[in-house]
C-alpha cells in the first residue's frame, strides 16, 4: 500500500511538473517583492496561488496533448499517456489546482491579479497549446505566458499593469522564453516531427537556428541591461554582477556561431540560460533588500 501511495504521489508530481513550475512561482514572488519588499502572508499566498495556477495549466496541457505525448519518446512515459493517471482524473486535478490557486490569489492579492492569472491559463491552454499544431512559430505568442507571472505578483502587491519596472521585467522574460524553446527544438525536433508537430527544423538548418538562438539570447541580455539603465536595479554591486553575468552568457553562447552546419547545442546551453534568469530574479530580490 505504501509503495502504491508513493507511486501515485510521484505520478501526480510528474503531472504537475513541479520542478518547472516552482521557478514560475518564483517569478511571481519577485514581481510582488519588487513592489512591496517585505515578507508577508500576502506574498506567500500570492506565490502559492501562482504555483497552483501554473500546475493547473500544466496538468490540463498534458490532458490536451496525451495523444501527441504518446508518439514521442521524450513524453510517452508521462502519467496520462502511460495510463497511470486517467484523463478524467487529470482534469479533476487541474480543476482543483485552478480553483485553489484563484482563492489564494484573491486572498493574498486582488481581483485584478486573479483576472491576469485566468488570462494566462486561457492563453497557454487555449491559444499556445493548439497553435503548436499549426505553426512552428507558436513559441512567439506562447512566450507571453512566461512573461505574465511577474505581472501577477506585481499587481497582487498593489502595482499597476502598465508600471515601467514590471513592463521591462515582462519583456525580459518574454524574450528569454524564445531561445529556451528553440534549444529544446534542436534537441527534440525529430520527435516533434514524428508526432506531426511543425518545427523550425523543417524551415531552417541547424546552423540557422543556432544563429537565431544566439540573436535572441543577445536580445534577452539587452533587456536585462535595461533593468539597470532604467534603474529598476539600482545597487552598484548588483548591477556589476548582472553585467558580468551578461557578458559571460554572450561569450558562452557565441559557441553556437562556431558550430558546424549540423552542430547541435548540448544541454549546457539550457542550463546556462536557466541559471542566468534565476540569477536575475535573485539579484532583483537582493537589490530590494539592500537598496
């Protein structure tokens, strides 16, 4: 019985993609903390609310794409295509997380934050999920879902939707989603083809995608530097760390330009990019603490 319970818990954790959704929640935490730099119960409730909304969207996405997931080696062992969780149970789990997330967001934030979260889920599950089956460029509108969690936190803390600091942060996370996805396409493009999903590998060569990825990384770095230029980040030491990290990231990613026609980037590039954005979040929080 214990083994069965442990396996079931593991399946639902996999369905929730918790290791991916925790950083999403951290972006919401950062957005809240940037506007109101104090630890509070509202900060915790908002962050948990964003986490549950992200988990809800992830679980529903796996219900929607169970058929496609079953065709790819990377995803065919997920709980729903593997038959370990029924689709109806996946929907119920998603709905429970959705309702709980809304309650927490409203309790710790406000109705505006709830509406933005609702829009994010609708955009992810209603627009991005289905546009992936139509166009290889679905990542561009899809990147919006990665830009909105910081806004949810900011608005929940009392900030305005069009406040400049959060607009710059949203733009940064929007641009950062695109090279991250293209790195994944370079690694799993053949599996996407097998599942019948349009990919950039059908349009561009590997070398061209490498160059596009590098270009978008540079755009992301410029967006990060904007945080300093427009004084979203003010502390000198924090600015210095960000600039050093930005130069280092561009230097490492320049290796993509030197790859041969068939040279695909390895996992180190994804780790570098993820680490860079995690560092930015930590620097934003640190800047508010010591500033």
